[in-house]
């Protein structure tokens, strides 16, 4: 099977995540986290990456990184492969330590990237490994490096500090940043979930405009959304479903249907009309339509829309006019 596509370009920023196979505690054995950190630092130097944040937990890692050259895949292959070889050799094991290749969300530079860095730095608090006031003591995190005089050149501080109120890149500035993280950690759970919910899900972190530009980039690079998948992520699937949702909203408006007030029956007339319209002008799958419109099984969508077509509903003037508006 061909290697799946990944969107890479100069200056791209990513939130990279991977976990131990079967969620095993990869980095708990003595020396495992240090070996991974050494490999991470080596690949940053080799590939010219700018590392905005990282954390190594017991069974997973997070990276917020920027790639001045389009080399994410080759760099991650080296990082994970080199560390895995050392890990297996040291423990006398064989096999794949990680659950898969890796997950990489595209991140918009600036505010969104800083939010991802905060999220990464707060991982040990969320996991209850350390308390908020002792976060700087967690050993396997970029946070302990930033205030050091011998900070490594590829550790990038300007986005974090600039988006945290314009803090100075000094020891005093980093103490204020630690205090800011402690405040974030003490937020009410609902508010914290709202703040960080989308930073490790989906395929992109950023504004609608940023997402739109990435969609355009995918198309220009020939990533066919109905056939491609981005390795290590559900990016294309997520992108495809977002586009279907946008088209569904447009279809509902054209058909004068309230999406929030659909009938309870699986074969409700408004649901069938929406499904028929979506099948006519989009590539939305029966599975997605069945779930989104609460129409039962995927086969039911086929059955209901076929009956709609045979009864002449699809040829009706008002339905055809609605299809024209959806295509605009």
C-alpha cells in the first residue's frame, strides 16, 4: 500500500503526538525519557527545526515545532526510528514501541501556536504528576530549559512570550510565565476544556482563514480528499467531514429546513430531502449522513433517498432550484 500523503511546506508549524503501542509506559524505564530527549535535540539540529515546546510523559510525547524546510516526515522517521532501535537494543526487545507513525496537527503561527505550547507545558499538571506551583520541576519538558543561560539554540521562545502578554525573555519573564501557567491550571474544568479542547484533535489548530488556506494548499498539491489520507492523522477525513457539514448547512438554508429542529423519525421528510440534496451535489457518505441526520443505518439513507427519487421528489422544481443554490 502506498505511503499516505502528508502536507509539508516551508515554515509549517505542527502539534506532533504519539503514544506507546497499547498505551504502554514507554518512557518510564530508567534512561528512556533521556534517550528520547537526546534524539529529539539531535533531530532538531539535523533538520533545522525550531522547537516551541515539548513534553515527554510516561506513555506519550507532545511537540510544538516549526519546520523551516518541508522535512517533518523524514525528521520524525529518524527521531522515532533511532530512539526505537536504542530502546529495543537496551531492553533486548523487538517490535514497534509506538502505536503508529505519529499524529501531526497543523498549527497557525502566533496565538494558536502559543496555546499549543501552554497545553504541552501543562500536561504534567493534567496528569497529576506535579502540582501547578511545581510545574517547573518536571524534568522532561522544554519549560525547564527556557530560563537557562545555556538554552539550546533551536528552542524558540518568542512566540510563547510574545503571546503571553509580551513577556521579556529573561529569568524574571519566565517566572511570570510559570505563574501564568499556574493560573491556567487553576481554571474551572469547563473553562479549561473550552480553552484546550481542540489543541490535540482534528487536523488543524487555528482560525477559519488559516484552515481555508490549508484546504487550498491540499488541493493544489493534488491531495484528493476522497482517496487520500494523511498518515498518522485523520486530517483528510476531518477536512472532508468539515466540508460536508458546511455543505449541509448550505443545503438546509436552500431547502428552508432548520437543522436544529429535524423530525424524530428516521424517514422524516426534511431529513430525506437533505440527504437527497447532499447525495446529489457532494460526496458525503451514507454512513456520515445516517449519523449526522439520525437516519439509522447507512442502508436506510439509500432506501429513503431512492424512494424520494422514484416518487418524483428529486425532479420537483423547488428541489432542483435548491440544488442550484447549493452549487453556487
